[in-house]
C-alpha cells in the first residue's frame, strides 16, 4: 500500500512539474521535480518524512502553490487553472497521506 502511494505521489509530482512548467511557473516546476528526486532517493520511511514535510511547506503561506493562478492576458485561463488545481490537490493529499 505505501509503495503504491509512493509511486502515485512520484507520478503526480512529475505531472504537476510538467504542468507548472507549461503554465509559466518554472520555479515551482523545478521544486516539484527536486522533491520527486529526493523522495526517490530516500530509502526508509524515516528518510521520507522530512522530505514530505518540505513538500507540504510549498502549500502554505504567501507566494505558495495555493496562490498560483494562470492568466491568459488579463483573464484567468480556466482550463489551465483546472489542471493546476486538480494536480495541486492530488499532490497535497498524497503528501498528507504518506506522513
């Protein structure tokens, strides 16, 4: 079960990183990619816990992942925002579930 969730999280992080890069958020895209790499390198649950906590930190405070809104000109890009929101929620839920 934990391995399945781990694989799900790694897949979700990869997808999220790709979408963030597509919508013009290279900093967050790179952060999600680094988080994925760190989780892959962790060999024990004890090694994974602080990495998971670091991942959750991207969701809190000002200028966090929760503040990302994709614009097309002066209007929100509804489809892109739905993709970002779906993956943002999925990644957050999987991080919490693994902690």
